[in-house]
C-alpha cells in the first residue's frame, strides 16, 4: 500500500492545484514567444521553467511517499559463556573443568539452533566480549580475575533489540564478585533469561577436603618503623584436627609462620601476625597454607593484600599562653603551610579560656589535654608562653609520660615559660635538656643572632640553613639574618644534653647561654628554644626577596622531634599517591598530590591533573582539586572499570613550571578473588532466571530449555518512508534551471 503525505497543514489536492496553476502561467508567459522560435527551442525553455516550478513546489509542500511491506525475521538466541577463573575448577570425576563442560554444551546447542535462530555467543568475566563464531571458544581461557554477571546481562541486552531476542542463555557457576546487582538488572531487561548452572556444591560432596584463606585483614597504609597486625581467617572442610602451617610472606619472602590446629567444619579461625615494616613503598603481604593430602582445590590456599608503607602525617599540638606575634607566625607561616603536618593550636585568650585552630578532622579541644588517649594522637607537643599555673592536676605528668613513650617535646622562650613560667622543679623540667631556673630569672633583652656550636653545624635541625648563623669558628657564610629580640635566661644545659646554639653575649655559669638544646628522653626527644621572635627570620628576608630559614628551621625541628630525619627543601615539587594500594572492584580510587612552591610551602595556585593507565585501553585524565583544609593538597577520584594494576602519572603546572610525579601502582581486584567461594551458587542463578521470566536448570538437565524454544518465524509489517524533497540538491537544481533558461533567452534574443 502506497500513501503520499505532505507538510502538516497542506493537502495533496492543494499541491497539485498550485503546480497546475504555476505551469499554466508559465505557458501563458511563453505563448507569445513560442511563435518566434522553433519547436525545439521553445520546448527547451518551457521545460527549464517547468523544472524550476516543480522543484519549488516540492520544496514548499515536502511530500513523503509511505509504503508498508511484510518481513520475515529470524530471532536471536544469545549464549553467555562464563570465562572467569573459578570456571577452571575441575569438579567432575573425569577431571573436566567447568569451562570445558559449558563449552561442549554451547557448541552442541549452537549446531542445533543455527537452522532456526541467529545464534550469538559472548564470553564474559568482569566484562563481556562478543565472539564472531562458535569456533572462537577454543581460544578462550578461563582466567578472568573477577566475575560480573550484571555486565554480561547488560552486554547481551545491548546486542539485539528486545523484540528480536528469543532467549538469553547464561552459563555460569553463579559466582558474582564484581560490579552491579544481576538480579535487579535481570528484572529490567525485557528479555527472557534462562540460567544454566555449571559445577557442583563441593562442600556437600562426600570426602571433600579443603583448607582455605577465608579472609585477610591488612591495613591499607602502614606507618614505617611501627608495629602493625595482619590477621588471616582460616576455614576448612573435612580436615578437623589437622595441624597446618600458616606462613606470612612480605614481597614473596617468608617472614613469619604459625602452627594451627584446624577446628570443626564451618568454623573460621583467626591467625594474627605482628610486623614492623622498615622500608617505605608498596608491599604485598601474602598468607599461605601448604596443600594437605587429598586436597583437590589449592587456589584458595593463599591470599594476598597490597598496602603502602608510608611516613604518616606528623601531628603537632601547639599550646600557647598568649596571643603573641610568634604564635601567629608559627601557625600561619609554618604549621598551616607544611603539607606533611596536621596540627591543633590552642591559644589562651583569657585566663583558662583557649581558642582552637586545627586541620585535624573531628578534633575538638577546649583546653590543655590530660587524657592519654588524646595525647597519644600527637607526635610532637610544642609549648609556648604558657605559665605552669594553668596546668590542671595530672596534665603535666600525662604529657611527660607521652614524651617518655616516644613523642617529641619543645618548650619555647617567653615571659611565662621555662623558669619565669614556674617550671622549675616540675615533671616537665625533668624532660627538658636545660635547668630552667627560677621564676625571678630575668630575660636577656639585647638583640642577637644565635651562634652554632660544632654539634649544631652538623645537626639535622640545622640542615641547609647553618650558613645563616655565625659559628664558634667564625661569622655566618650568608650574613644578614635578622637577630632575635632576646631570650629567656636558663641556668645551664644538663649533662646528657646537646647544645646546638648559644647566645654568645650571655653566660650560664662558665659556658655561653644555651639557646637551642636537645636530649633524648625515654623513647622520645626533648628540645628547648629560649628565643621567641623567629618571625623576624620570615618577615625581613621576604621583604628583601631573600631566602628565609624560618620554614626550614621549624620544619626540621618538628621532623627531628618526631624522629623523622629528612631535611626540608626550599624548592618547588610535587608528590603523589593513592589513598590505598588495593581496591575492591568498582570502588573509586582516590588520587592525592601535594604541591610545593619555590619556597617549599604548600600552594593552592597550581593546576593539577592525573593520567591513569591500566593494563589495557587509553589512559584516562582526572582533574585534581585543592583541599582548602590542607595546604598544597589536591585530590580527585578515579573509577576503575576492570581488575588489574594501574599506574598514575601526575602533572602540576605552577606558573611556567611543570612538575611531574608518579605514584606507586595500585591494584584492583585480588588475584585469588575468584576462589573465595567455589560452590555452585544455584540460588543466585535461580533468582536471575525468575526475575527475567526464564528458568534455571543445572547443565546436566538443561537440554529441555532449547527443545521448548518457539521456532516459528516472526512476520511483521514494516513501514518505509521516502521523502521526495531534498533541500540542498533541489535548491541547486532550481538555480541551475533558472540560469540555463536565462542564458538561452539571451542567446535567442528574447526579453
């Protein structure tokens, strides 16, 4: 049946009336001229004019020729073949793997169905891959690191329109450990899905013997040179009472082992290992149990976890007794600018009332802490111009205990610190490297530049900045450092202390007055700095566009107190890492970069992007945005689509300078994830089939599913439409016809 339709608002009669009228007018126009021309010439001119009229009418009315015809279509059958690693399990007496079982059945069914259906094959693990022909199954190996039944179903649904699908057959052992909810997705497909279970419930079989790593707990980051625990969860079937060796490996090297007597079936036992990582970087910890006699499946006898051994952020507690300029300089120009630090600064605004400033999430302190749990959160405690009378009973002793256990302690000079602050004879004086003196001790008010001792010239605190200070051997190599405005007089250094700098103009007994002194205290470190105007070291050099030792001095002081030995560098740079070294499939990876400017301070003025490269495919770009709570810190997230190892390359543009960094690679999906559960999960397969209007069958009884398929061909009427106007070529034809007519009229000497 053929039907002609026009632009809405017009009728076919109107179109033909306009066409006939226009042609009649053209005939009337040429009537007089025709008598003076030969028949061939006037027919040519009228033909060109008629062509132009027809073209214009078609462009105005836009007719469309519609017709219907009947088509016969062969519907499709889609077979999804599970090629994940769990399908390599051989749970038949013949030793045939699950994958080989399903491959034999798929090839058999393909031959039977090819006459009546368009048979399509797809292999899948955590993604799906179409196969051009059944013979391609021979090159497929069941080695996928994870299984996503959801992605397999989605790929099948996207391959053929729903009306053309007779059925989808999903061959699998039901293991699903990657993206998506396959049952929920099946209910929305609009296609019939039959599921075919491949494999057996191993643990229900007689004589089944298996020991397995049911889980492994390992922190995502481990602080270097600190104790950490890794816990393995051991399960077993048919091996109660068996004694096995559980070994822990670090980067494939055995480091610990334990003997474990396996308990009853269904019981999961915990085996904990204590470790002290000493090398920073990416580490793989593997727990392994040797195969026991009669054990058929050994792939689940080990499990690995990837972690990062790092220098964690140094946490600093700064207690200040008065809102003085030194407090502002240290907080604003040092603590809040150093990307390696987290800090809490408490300043007393009126007696007993403290104002908190911190970049530690969730921390709220209203005064000097005495709770050991709170003090344990800090690596370094800095005491400013805070009189001893403001300490609550027990607070000072708790702080000293924390230092003895490994924290760093610094007491700065001030009118209410050291001796003038009443610290003589207190538990804090015991920890300090100097005898602080009495309350009536006077301040030294003459400006001076500290003189470095021989120990000071080589100490990590003075690394890269010793040139700014005079020494006992001569003047400063880089003169011009602004002097301190004074210092607190102390009685002298203790016998076990090391004096790094002195006030050469002041005496403490027979020796120059100590300005910087350090000593070990238990497992921790203690330091005294008797000056209180180091802000001059920041302000004056900055005004003259000169290098400042301020940030390096305080940065290296805090790092030494925290038992970190690296020196602070005054140069631009970028460091990058991911928040974890391992991610579960479909979990977002967090990429973090720390950018420093030319002065070594964290900056928020850079443009930072990361390129993430997986084992396959083009790299993806992730833009990193600045974190307003942490100086120089940028972060962004990346969603890996497949398991494997990923590398991250970070570029930071700071003005005209481009900085580069490479993170430690991270992994997605455990190598033995597929062996967490090897039983046939017929419950999940049944739910998928039920949600999609299909049925579940075990492979051994599944032939009836294809016998019951409706093999009748589908007949349908297909509507076809053919527009009779094409604007661009028709306008060109219109112009050509008029041009040709005008040219001929001139040649024939017509007006």
